[in-house]
C-alpha cells in the first residue's frame, strides 16, 4: 500500500494552495483533483477580485497557474476521486476510484461546495454567458444593467441587495408567496427601490443570442390564474444554496445541518480527528471566495506540518 505524509483531497484554490505550502514544508504531498479539477472557478470567466492581477484573469487560467505552481514546487498532483475513507485509526486510509489505496499521516479535505441549480438545460447552455451562482464574483459585470436572482432565503436577499448596488434593476424570483429570509433582511429587500420581488414565480427557461437576454416565467404555476410571460434581463443569478461535498467524510468529521464541516478551533481548519484538516468552501458556508479558500489551504498545510513535527 502506498504511503504519504500528506494527502490532499480536492483541488481548487484551497487544495492547490495547500499543496504549494505542504511541498515547501517538505511533506511531499499527494493531491487528488476530484471530478472537477480546479473547482468552481473553472466555470467562471474573468476573475477581477483575486489579488495580483490588475487586469483580471480567467478562472481556468488562474487555476491552471495554481496547479502548475503546486507541481513546480514538488506536489504530486493526480487525476482521480476519493471513494472511501477510514479515519478511525492512524495512518488514515483512503481509496481512490481507480482502486488505489493510500495510507496518510495527515489528510487535508478541500472538496468544495457545489452551487445548487434549478436543473434547466438553459443553465448549462448559458454558463459563463449570463448565468452565475456568485453575485460577489460576477456582479461587477452587470453595472447599470438588469439582472434576476432566484431564491427566497437570506442568501438570495443578500445577493439581490448586493447586485442592486451595481445594477439598474434586480428582479428577485421567489417560488413561494413569501420570503424565507430573516425579518431584517426581508425589510431591507422589500424596501429597496431597485429590487422587484416576483412572488409565486417559477423560472421555465432562459433565452438570448450569444448570452442571456431574458427569462421565461410562470406565475402561480398550475393554478386557474396561471400566467406565463418573459422579462428582459442581462444576467441570471442562482441563490438557492450550495451543497458541500462532505458526504463520505461525515462518519468521522463533524458537520452542520447542511453538511459544512465544523472546525474544532479558531484556526478554521482543524477537526476533532488528529491530523485531519479541512479547507475551502466545504468548511465555509459564509464567504465562498477564492482568496478565502486559498488562505484556508495555507493554514491547513501549516497545521499539518506542525502536527507532523509534534509527532517526531
């Protein structure tokens, strides 16, 4: 069975940064990239809020640069996904989808969180061409334009208000006849003159030539007074939640009710299992930004190195 001092599960800013720091600490890390090498940023067009790129950089290019940097400093970056883990006893055992079994003294879990979508074919068709799941990431491109946000919870209201500070108008498409957000957030949203809340509406599809130009809506679907119509928008934002990729680890690592890892201390990366660390969006239900994920990857690698040093 193969053995390593440090195994990193998942790529993206957290995983690749952890690999860079672990390599420079002479841990000879092995990193498995998962089903989406580079993570969610590979689905993003221009990234303008990652420090060091005054003219911006595309998401795929940023992640490719991080990957190359990790490899250049010595990380063993591999294709493949983890299918099973055993964190019961040390060294920890991990199985890869090609049947490879690895024993690791430390493990950094950086598997990310996937944005939830409505399941419309048009969401895929217009990915990167008007469809986004991150207002903070992409809102800048819609200054003085018209956008729509789908969702009725706190996140949707927060994103609608954020976009309202940039866009000319924001439609908030809500499936229910009420908002699920906190009272304060509801008041803020309903009193924002640039936000129009469309209660009891479902999105049926998107349309546009070369990018999103509008949304097909249905009001009170299935009811006698059902109404179908279109609205013109330049951008379509999903804000119906994220699903952290934590399922196979839940037997060993503490998660909250939605599946995000709950760190054991203020480091934000330690878990209750000695030598197991978490980093990136899979442990971050609040910010979900590349720079924050990268920072947590750095902390996880440093904590892994300190843990190993304490065992020697």
